[in-house]
């Protein structure tokens, strides 16, 4: 789905009636793939979720969305089921594929297990028992047991369990709370995905949503917005081949002298207050990407609102192309199998940079459309527990 919102028209030069500034709350230039004044705003074609959009916010679901289930077994899919377990990979985190930086979003949550201490009675090559969160009929890929263990999976009800070797056959009725398989040794986690129907379409939703199966869950650490920086639009299209850490052709701008069309980038990470066994070694815990992001720009002296924008919420996978959501400099967190060992692996815990102006397409702030002077730019990042972190910067527009 390709949605264009709050589009400012073509370049209009410097002149603009001041009255327009008093009634607009979004002064942006939007560049969609294949459009714009140059090829700089184009991005490679990517697989983007085709799920329905709620009120123009990528990834949002209605606040009173009804999640439907068969009988639930509230808890966690591994033992002990009644306590919280650590998660390294959050919903909508950046994920590459086969070394290709053009992959997409993580469509579930990685519930970690300690492969150094398998469950008693674990068969060779397997580690921890996995239990169904919901009743339903088991569904498995054909010839699942012929696959290497890391590529095995099973679906029961509204949940899928990946990197799991099933012990129930496809088509069999499964009770909530029943053991359905084992995690694979060396994977250190079970990937849990949840789907729901939204406006008649099956969508991947955040498994940690309120009222869901993964309980108890507590998090008292708000996201951290650690850096804000402004850059020019790229001179040439950004086409990373192996990693989002590859730089683009944008140039850094001094916040005290913004001019023309500019882009804001924000480094944001969401630390977890519960680490479990991941706290044993440096580099095992990771920062998550935030649940929500928004940006507000006001004139620093008058308080005049220039922009108030919700960039995304991750109730479901965002309908934003991957390279629009994540900015250059993003480093995917490495898998546990790459992090295990006495030495800390560089980049194991990842880095996430975002584009707060961009929702469905690349969008920029056209500073020609506001008077010269100081502006306060604030980025707010929220987590699914309701905590919010922020960072502000005062910039000066000098056109």
C-alpha cells in the first residue's frame, strides 16, 4: 500500500505568505520512490507489508483493537512459564538476510533460552521445551523434520514458533499449555510471531501487546534518544549492499546553520529492565528499537507549532519501506551464536538510527517555508510499557 500524506507541493522558491505558516503544522517535502526533483530520494524496491493503515500512522492499530484467540495459556513458551524471560530481538527490529541489507523488519519476538544449560532430558541437538500459548491445530511446513533444526517451525492458533523442532504432527489438535517441540541447540531462542485479522487481512502484530499471551512482562526503562543530527538529502541514491551501516552521500549540517531541504536522523535504543541470564556477559543484552516515535518542531521564541508528527507505532509491522524507516548507520544486532564466547563481539548489540520526518516515503523539512530564526526540535520515543524518552535540540534556520 502506497499512501502519500501531508505533501507539500513542488519547489516554490523563497516567497511564501506568512499566513500559511500560521495554519500549517507540517512543512515538509516528500519524496516517494521514483519521484522528486532528482534520483537522490529514490530507494531500491523492497518488500513492504501490505497491511491496512490506521489514521495515517505506519504500524498503528486502533486503540481498542480486539485481539481474538482460541483458549489462551497465559505465560511464556519456555520453562518456567510463569516468569518473564529475556528478549534480545524485538518486534520490528532491523533484520538482514544472507548478508543483504535490503531485507526488512523482525516479525516477532525472540524469547531467549540458555543453551549452556539445556532442560533435563533434552534430546541430542535440542535444548529447551516449547509450549503452546494458544489452543488450535498444529500446522507445519511439509517434511519439516528433514530441514536443519534452525529452519524448523510450527504454527498453533495465532502463533508461530520458529527454530523449533516439533513433536506434534501437522493437523493434530493442540491444547493451550501443551508441549509442542524443542528449541534447537545453538539458536539460544524461540522466535514467537503472532498474527491477527485487521480489516479482513492477516497481519503480524507485536506479541508483547497489552492483554496478550506473553505475561508477566515488566519494563521500567524508557527508550534513550542519544543523538540527533541533520543532513542534506543524498546526492545519489542510497543502495546498501550488505549492511545499513554503509554510509550514503548525505552531508552533515551544523544545527546552527540549517538551510534548504534537510533531513533529521535520530539514534534511539530501548534498554530492557529485565535481562535474565543475558546479564552474565557483556554484549549479550541488546537495545530494542522503540515502540513509537514522534517529532515536534516549534519556534524557539514564539512557540509557534511548525510540525507535530507521529512517525510510526509498531502494533503491527509498519507499512514503511525498510530503508525509509531505518537510516544509514543502523547496525543489526548479531545473533547469540555470534556473540557467545569470552570476548565481546564488536557490534553484537547493534545500533538503530531513524528518520523522524519520514512515514511512508522519504520526507524532508523544507526550511525555505519558515522564517529564519531559532527552532526547538524534539524527538519522543516510547516503549510498549508506556515509558517515553526524549531529546531536544535548538537549531537555527539561516537561508
